[in-house]
C-alpha cells in the first residue's frame, strides 16, 4: 500500500485513493489489485504524448506530403478485366485453401449513432431487417461457398471479432443466440482490445466510481497488441491463416473477404494494404493515404490546407484522392512484426462522466477531459510493400456513423445505398426493377453474381430476393 501510495504521488495520481477508506474490505482488495496492474509512469508518458498531439493539432503537413506512387496504386475500375479476374480467382483460391481470415473491428462505442448496444447489432431497417453482423456473416458464408465450389476445396474463413469491454458481452450473446448466422461456431473467434484511462486536462486520471477509474477502449489501433495478448497470432499459425482482411463494422457495403482485393494484394507481394475510394469532393472530411516524409501515412482532413486538398493532376483528378475507408489487408507475418511496436497516440477531447470530490456522478455538458486512442492505420509505415486498391464508392462504401438527424452516413443513407447497389446488380442482368426498394440476400448473391435467373423479369419494389 505504501509503495502504491508513493508511486501515485510521484505520478500526480494520489487522488485515486481519496475514497479508499469508504470501501469495504473486499472492494479495497480488488481496487488495489487493479491499481497495481497499471504502470503509472507509462500513463504519465502517455499523457505527455497526448499533450504533444494536442499541441501539434492544426499543423499542416502540406510541405511534407506526396501522393503514393503509381506503382503502389491499383484501381478496380482501371484494371484490365482479365487481370482483375485473375486477382479474383487468386483470392478465391486462397479462400478455398483456408489461408484467408476476416477480422472485424467492433470495439467502438458508436457514440455518434447513439445506441446503447454494439453497432454491429444495428439494423438500418432493411426489408430483411438484418443487422450489420448478419449481412457480414452471410457474405462470408457465400464467398466461402463460391471459392470451394470453384476450386474444389474445403477452406473455411475464420471470422475474428474484435470487441472491447463495452461491446464484448452483448456481441457474444447476440451472435451466440443467433447461432453465428450459420457459420461454424469454431470458426467464429471473439477477442477483446485493451482499455486506456481517461484523463482530465491536467493529466489526472478520472474516476467513475469510488473504486473505478474511467477507462475507454484504446482505439482501433489497439488491434495489434490485442492480437498478441489474446493469442490470435498463434491461432493464425494453428489454422494456417496467412491473409487477413480487416475492416470496420459499420460499412454496410463491405465486401467481406473480398477475393479481388485479397488476390491483388497477394499478387503484388504486399504485406499491408488499404482499400480506398476517391474523395467525393476536395473537402470531404476523410483521411487520405499518402506519403509524409517518405513514410506511408493517413493524413486527416484537418492536417491539409484548402489549396493542397484542391490541387489536381493534369487530367483534373485530385492529387490527394485516396480516401481511407478503414478496410485493410495484412499478412499474418506483418501482424506478428507490428505486435510489439510502440504506436502513436491520438487524442479526442470528450465529455467524460466522472465522480467529483463528493463522489457525485457528473455528466458534463462540455468536454472535460481526453480519451487517448491508437489508430489502425498507424502501422502502414512499417510495411515493406504497401499497396492501395481503389474501388468504386457506390459498390463498396457507405458508412453508418450518425443518427438520421445528421442526414449523412446514417441509417437512411446506408439503406438507400444498399438498395441502390442491389438494383444496379439486377439491372446489370437486364431485370426490370420497378421502384427502389430491392434487397438481395447475400446467400443468393455475394456481389451481383448468379442473378441471371432474373434476366428479363420484372421485379416490383419492395422486394427481398432470397
Ligand atoms: P469509429 O471511431 O469511426 O466508430 O471507428 P465508433 O467508435 O464505433 O463510433 P463513435 O466514434 O463513437 O461515434 C471505426 C471502426 O473502428 C472500430 C469501430 O467499431 C468501427 O468499426 N473501433 C473504434 C474499434 O474497434 N475500437 C475502438 O476503440 C474504436
């Protein structure tokens, strides 16, 4: 106890013991154990890094930036169709051999969407009423079937689900109760990312109960440490997994285990890659993938001047156009390599509930502290062969971030974009679609294939094709 007290004093955190005498014997014991697990010196360092990150906010990176080289950039639309098909087949072949896994990052708290349960369980009110998790699980099932039929294999795609303390229980319960949407139980693996303490602006760790520190998930960049700590890197080895498709939970159009993307990355010999979409306008608030001082980095919209964002190539296209959509490819070896790297921290000023000196719970109406996060893309710099695969936005990207009141990246835009894509798939096989609300079950078609039976047929909306 004395040692702990002096460590806390040295690190300006002695307030963490101010309610200690109010606790029961059992609570005291548990609380001390928790405090002893924390490296307070490291936390002090973390806060200093966070402060530096705040101080460098608003600094423009213009003069250090250059776009990724053309050799590193592939494009679905500009790719020769025969070559593209060879990528697709290569991806399918790897799936059929069982070297491919999918890792969904589902540890975020979805605060902007504003629901009390994990975002993957959210339904955007499709005709089928399917949740994001269900759509993704069914896409896995379908692409696995396509691959095994084509290459006469028996490969299984393991579905790794990264959760966090706030999302773990509900996610696991939901998927278990729904029988993993017919994926095999042994091929669905849950793990948890870590937590980081929340600080006030003076670097003091906030408490949200007399025996509890205010903690938050350590950002989607927590994935690398979590893969190691939870034994997933070893699991890759046991299962013979070499190629991992990592994506966010909240893009309703995600081509899960996309064979073309995976095949492209493998053919290029890449160890780390990102899918991107063209920015919708120079001022769309997305990060762009580019080089900064010769290292691959995602530059946030706030780090680039208006003029730089608007700068164009001779053909009129934007120079900084590779919009990052949180959709990546990694080899298992690369994930092993970065598991022990120290990662940069990013800071968000947030309204963090806490207890005051009277142990009253305060829910602030303005930001009162900081959450520290790591970002999944901060390891791109460690890649020895990084590539980018640009895909059309209308077929691959519609994010669910906000409630409908925001009018963008919300349930109604996600629903609209999925219906629009599915209508397009049907029109490509010359079906006549009357109205806009058509949904195709992923078990019928993964990405528009296998719909020839509807050629020349009239489909009246609303219609859910199964
Ligand atoms: P976002 O930061 O865009 O979404 O994460 P969020 O955290 O769910 O929502 P807000 O910001 O609170 O409104 C992008 C992806 O990274 C995952 C999210 O689940 C989402 O798939 N993520 C985010 C994690 O897995 N862990 C985290 O700590 C943060």
